[in-house]
C-alpha cells in the first residue's frame, strides 16, 4: 500500500514526536484505519518529506515518531502566479485544487467587478482559511512538498496598482504577464519563452469588465485566447496552466 501523506503545518525533525492535526488524524484513523506501527509521510512546506511511524493512538489522534527526512521536490521550473477572479464556492475550490496539481506557484484571488461572490471581513478570512486547506489537501494528494501561497484577496485595480509597470508583455525581471481573454488575437504559442515567472490572469464567471481589461493591458498584460470556444472560468485557468507546462514547464 502507498504510504499516506499528510500536511503538518509546523516544523518537523527526525526524532520528534508529534500528534497529527485534526483533519489528518481523522483521515488516518477513520478513513484509512491506520494503527500503531503504521507508516505515514509528512510534509510542512520546507521542501522535505518526513517518514514517520505511528507510536500511539491518543483518543483516536495518532502520535507519530519522525524517523527520517529527505529533500524531495516536484516543483515545476516554470513559476506561475495565477491571478484568479473569484468565482462561486465550488468552482473556485476546483480551480485551486487542480491548479496545485498542474504546478501553480502561487495564487492571487481577485475580487473582480463581476465576481458573483463578495467576501466582506470575517467571511473573507474564513474563505482564505478554507482555500489554504484545499491547497494543502491537493499537495497531500499530488506529492508536492511546497504548498502554494494564497495571497490576500484584493480588488484588481488595487492589485495592479502595486505591480511594477512593464512594457509590453515582458515586465521587470523577465516576468511574462498574460490575461486570458476570449476575444484576444494572440495564442500562447505566439509568445516568446519568458526568462522569468509567468503571471496568468483569468476572469470570473462573467469575465473581466472593459475597464479591467484596459487596466490589465496598461500594466503590461498581453491578451491571449485559448482557441475559439468560450471556457468556463475554472476550465480556462486550468487549460492555460496545462498549456504553459507543455510550452515552458515540465510536461
Ligand atoms: N463572456 C465572458 C467574457 O467575454 O469574458 C466569458 C467569461 S469566461 C466564462 C471566464 C473567463 O475565462 C474569462 O474572463 C477569460 O479569462 C477566460 N476564458 C474563457 N474562455 C476563454 C478563451 N477561449 N480564451 C481565453 N480566455 C478564456
């Protein structure tokens, strides 16, 4: 049987004994029926994978002994920041989960003019926590040891205001800025391989407004279309990520 992997949010070291966090404990004991002496693998985002053995079942919460650690990376050489217009609950979750599988480097959720979901104060904090747990679970499943960062929600104009200005599509640091737009003339194949990271902007269900498109262009984002068909917001970002990995990443 494959040794189950769990995200552990704190520092780890061989020889340490730690109790698995609640979600991992539930999955290990209730779903996988693991018991004393069974092996698990842990990661905390420091680039290593830790092999551990269950040494005690405390009120159903397993305590594990870290036996060894090894650096392990399956990160893509292509660093992609996904700037995603917030879509409704499950769609956004799907986008985040699959983007981790497709090797995204970080995610910037954008409260776009046409985002259906508006997230005031406390709800936003809860949603951010939820998104972080979606990303961690996707890393558990996909074998990644680095959990992509989910950045604080921002309005598009505010976020663009913080970006260094870029001429054309090559911004400072060799960054390639792309925004997905069904009416664009260029396709990904028309772009030159970037020498730095890629920033990929995808609109929410209703797309970006004309103002937002104009602001993106002004900030050096080049419009790119993904074929002649309109894709749902969650399909668009994921199709683009897969294409980017084929063109310049590790596919
Ligand atoms: N009527 C909306 C529009 O014109 O933008 C459609 C929005 S689409 C459902 C949601 C987002 O997916 C768009 O904002 C765009 O970023 C992306 N998208 C969908 N289909 C696309 C395509 N064929 N090419 C490029 N981007 C696309």
